[in-house]
């Protein structure tokens, strides 16, 4: 179990680095969505299924959706 926890922690570290280094806002929203999913997996591995479900819904669905809607609004305002 410890090996699985360490592997997921490594994925979280790589994912957070990927979110920070991505420059394009659209791609950053997609990478943030994957990062939210990885965090949900991390919480599930640490035996917190309720937190994992909440994180998956908010981090992998709601937050990227809000970012994409904001990007669409900014694009419409520019045109």
C-alpha cells in the first residue's frame, strides 16, 4: 500500500508541475482537470472516498468548466 501511495504522490507532484508550466489557458484548464482527477485518486488511496468524490466533482469537472466558460466570455468580449 505504501508503494501505491508513493506512486500517486509522485503523479500529484508531476501533475502540479504540469499545471504550473502550461502557458496556454485552454490547455491549462485541461491539465488542471486531469490534476483534479489525480487528486481524487490520491484521496481514494488514502481511504477518504467522500473527499475523493468531492474532489473529483469539483476539481475535474466544475473548476475546468468555469475556466472554459470564462475563456469563452473573454474571447467573445475581444471580438
